[in-house]
C-alpha cells in the first residue's frame, strides 16, 4: 500500500491452517497456512499451477479441501460459496462472470436490490452511480449494456460489484490481467480505498511484481502447493540478494521447479 501501517498487533481476520487439496496424485495445496488482517493486502505469487487460484477457490467455497481449516474472524468457515457469501467474502475472478444481456447498474446491483430499488429503475441506477463515486471508479453511464464495454471497463464493473456489499474479505484472482495500465490503476485505486479504510483485508493473486510492490503489504511465493518465501515486497529482494522482486520471482520459481523442495535463494543471479 502507499502508506506503511503496523498491523502486527491486530488479530488475524483470515486464518488458513494446514490446507491440503489433492486432485488424484497431484497435491494442488500441500499444507498451506497463512493469516491476513483487516486493512492488509497479501499477494499470492508463483508460476502457473503453483496453487494460487486453488487456494482462492477454497476460501471462496468453490473447492472443499481434503484437510485443514479456514477461519474468518475466529470462526471456522463452513464449506460452500453460500457460506462464504453470508460471511461477506467477495471474489473478483480473472474470467469474469457478468451478464451480457443486462446493463451496468443491473450487473452491479444484481441480487442486492432493495424493495424500493426493484420498484424504481431510477433508484437502482442512482445507487450504482453512488457506488462508483464512492470507490472512485470512472464509469459514468450505468445504462450501457455490459456487452458494449471494453475488457477493462467490464473488470471495473466486476470489481465494483464485489465491493458493493462492503465485504469483510476481498479475494482477487489476477484482477488486472490483460488490462491497460490506466484501467489497472483505477482498479488498484478502488480496491485500495476500501482496504485502506480498514474495512476489509484482500488476498490478491498476481504475476505482476510491479503491481505487488505498489499495492501489497506482504507477498507469499508459492510453488507446487507450498509457501516457499514471504515478506514485505519492498524489502524482500534485498534480503535474498536479488536486484528486484521480478528477479526474486524468477529465482524462487527456478529453484522450486528444479529442486522440488523449499528453496533458499541466495541470489537472483544463481537462480535465473
């Protein structure tokens, strides 16, 4: 985040303990444990197949782990997406699930319409516009069909929809992938505005190390379902002799793929 904050004395909002997920002979998650606090953004980084999206799907209730536990604010989270939604966990997926036949306001407010809004289309559009304004999302025309929007605009709508209920936990699966830099900046700003207020924590998967350094308080490097390395993305490279977070990413991924075990990278040059 742009402002350094000490959250070490705050009780974890999300606690993941010993999570294991097996798909036949493959362990997608192999004893993952982590915690996350309100007001914190934690990045999940790693090569394709490292287990990042599987972990997000477990917390979102889409996958039931074979063992381990997930707790939100000290209470065990029951399996299933309905339970996650009831506990105010919102998700933004890389592959969007918007309704192309509906307009912007209807997509954002879908399932959240109060009785008065359902009786008045004007009120629904007003509520959507107010939400965009609060989040700083630059979407002006809420009457446009989602089908007519660009990929970046669609992702902005998806992010706004995820944040509409003031979630306690925000899960983001590469929300800015394949989006132009300006729109990606708008998405980061909208998410940061919610998290900075201390209203929620966010778990963010990304391959973009610039973005991780700009937005996230901590980064966890995953490979083969294990957490190999974690720390402050701004200081972690120097602690391991790497010139940049990108170099450290390459070194960790290289050593993990070749060793199949927890690496201890001494330098990015050795692993590149």
